[in-house]
C-alpha cells in the first residue's frame, strides 16, 4: 500500500483532503507542528480507503510489536499537541511520545485529555506536584482538579493473547478451506464467538464451519456447537457488518501486489468477533495506583480534589462493576472515575461519589468528549 510521508507537502495535502472529506478535524498548522516535533513513525501513515489511514507505532526498539492508530485517533493527538505547543512541559511529553514502548500510548492519552480541556479554555499543567503525583492539573476560574490518567493495555492480558492467537488460526484455516469458494460466489462469513476456546478446538470449529457455511442461507444467523452459543452468518461482500460489538480478528485479502486495499469488511473473507468481558481485576489495579497519586496531590495541596480517567474496554458493564466494587474505596480527594472507550466514537461513562455537583460532573465529562 502507498504511504504518506508528512514531510512531503504533497502527502500532507492528501492527508488533509482525506480528513476534510470524512469530517475529521485536522488543520495544516497542527500537521506542521507535528512535523517539527515528532519522530518519523508518527509522520508516516498508510491510506486504506475512506477515513482509514493507519499510523503504525513500534512498542519496542526491536520492532517486535506495533499498534495502529486510526486517522481520527492520530488527528486528535496531533491537534492536542498543537493546542499545547506553548506549555512549558510539552517538550517532555513529546520526548515520551517518541519512546518505542507503551509509554508513548500512555502519554498520547494524557495529551488528548489535556487538549480537550485546553480547547475549552482551561489552563493545563503537566505533573504540577512533581513525580509520584497526578498527570494533570486543570483549572478554570474558581475550579481546579487534579487528573490521573490510566490506560488498559489489553495486549498484556494472557486471555486476550490466547483469544487472538486462536482466532487468527481459525481465520487462516478457513481461508485455506473456503477462501476460493467465498470469493467466486461474492460472499464472506462472520463468526461470533461467545467465549474463549483452547487451541485444541480450532480444528473442530473449522470443521463445523467448513461443513455448514456452504449450505447456510444468506444473511441469517446460524448456530455453532463449538464454542457453545456461538454463531455465524454468510453475507454478500458488500453487506454491512453483522456482528459489530466485540474484538475483531480478520485478514485482508490482497489480490495484486502494490495495489491499495481498503480496510473494509468486503475485503475480509472471514471475520471473527469475540466477546470481551471487562477485566475488572486489571482495572482495579490501575485505579489503585491512581488513588496513590491523587493522595500524594492531597498531601502537597490539602484542598486538592481530582478524579481518575481510565481508557478501557467494557462500557456500561465495566462502569457498573466499578460502582459496585471500587467506588467506596476511593479517597475523599477523589471525586470519581471517568471511563473512556477504546473506540473514540463510543460514549464514555462517569462513576462518581455522592454529592458531586452538576458543574463538577460537567467538568469531568470534558475528559470523555472531543471539543468541537
């Protein structure tokens, strides 16, 4: 696939055109600022059709793993960086963005949250009370809050890695068995797995799908016996996605070398979607660490009030678990927890202490919403 190198003016113009056509806020000034401050990885994007431009970031200097940012995610980071360009601590944040580790994603999230407040005319300070305290202090007139930002790293979860490896094995085997038949009939198949499964079941699951898919009616869900309560559906290539909620594993088919292929369901002959219940234990650890940092702020500033922002999967289900199991253990200086989704277009959740005012709730909500 062709790449865009943003040090090239023509490539920058292409990216701005893609963003404009898809309603993504991205200014030439923000891109120029990024080109002055960020490393080459941040400035290389791969167009994949429509708004799907992917920026791939290494998670280690050995290039053993990478994470792809979508154009909306990338654009908000870059616009936030531009808004904060005069902040006295921004150069340290930029340094962290360029470290090949998960720290760059943690830092990017902090910058995005800071940018959302800056866009609403709040003053922002990074690590106002020094090391061991919260990431941000945001203030506006007589309101001031400390904000500790955490991010769930699902790639570190053993169950995610197991699910992902087994799902990829299913995709590969089904493509070898059904790929040509699906392509010649202008079809694709989506599989929704209700639970994880061991590698020993890959062959059985593929055998059941290999038998059932060719005779399945179009666009009607069909049940699977392995894993229990799982299902699949056969669709036309051009049909809208059928199973949308959950983690997706698929492989894009490239028929001709050097020809760009859109990241679109029609180019994914086999797609596996599996349900991902929230990992409450992992989120509890993040919140426990964040509580310590807000408590350190309270030691430095007795009037300190703040809240925790956590980016994690789970949505309303996770918010309910945090309210039931974790809210009562928050220190008095912590007003609550703002939960951000992994997918920017999905709504966030606020879990707060009793007695929090409407104006404070409104201020907390800024962490979860992109400024217009």
